């Protein structure tokens, strides 16, 4: 479970990878892993650490869809939008999820329960439509099954 953003800890995470070849991406991945997102205040810190422009850091964060600049919901639901999944009803599945959660792709539900992300292939084309919930891949997903997956993820352990 990612922890709350802490500038000092973020600086330590960044310094630990600053000497790696092509350090920007390893730093960004490490921050995302540690906190679940990359706080905008990290842009200047990383730029100064690596002696690169803030624009280069920001451009890299905004270019790659997996990097986020705000905390995700308790659960992250990645919905495949690739051709095989579209052919098997992904658009209707996405529309249903957006309506049920009250959030569009790229947003988090108002209750902070689920972040809904689009991806363009989960590598599960034979079992489309596919989704990934909290890093776990699911195939042949229907609207009813998707609702059960989210409800199960929310159930107390």
C-alpha cells in the first residue's frame, strides 16, 4: 500500500537512484511505487538533483500514462481499450463502470474508492474484454463480474 507523500522521504528515494544510468525514469518509477503518484513538488527536486530542466521532468511524467500526479483511489482499475477488447464489448463495459463509479477514464470516484484508467493492451486478448484490478488481471469480464470484483476488493478481510 503506497504511503502518504513526504518530501524528505521522496528526496531520499530520488537520491538513492540518481547515479543509475538514465536516472530519471528509475527515480519516477521508485516514487510512484513508494507513494502511488508523483507529487508536483517533486519536479523541481528531481530537476535539481539530475541537473536537468523542470520541463524535461514534467514532460516525462506527462508523456507516460502510468505516472500520475495525484493520489490514486484505494483501488486502481485498468480497463483495456485495445482492438480485441473493443470488439468484445469493452466500450460498453467502460461506459457501465463510468456510470456506476461516477468517474470517467482517468478519474477517481468521488469517494476515493476507485481510480479508473485506460490502457491499450493488457496482453490478454484471447480472454477479452480484460481489466486489471490492483495489479491482478481478469479476462472475459462482464458488467456483473466487474461489479463483483470491485465489491470483493472492498470487502473487509
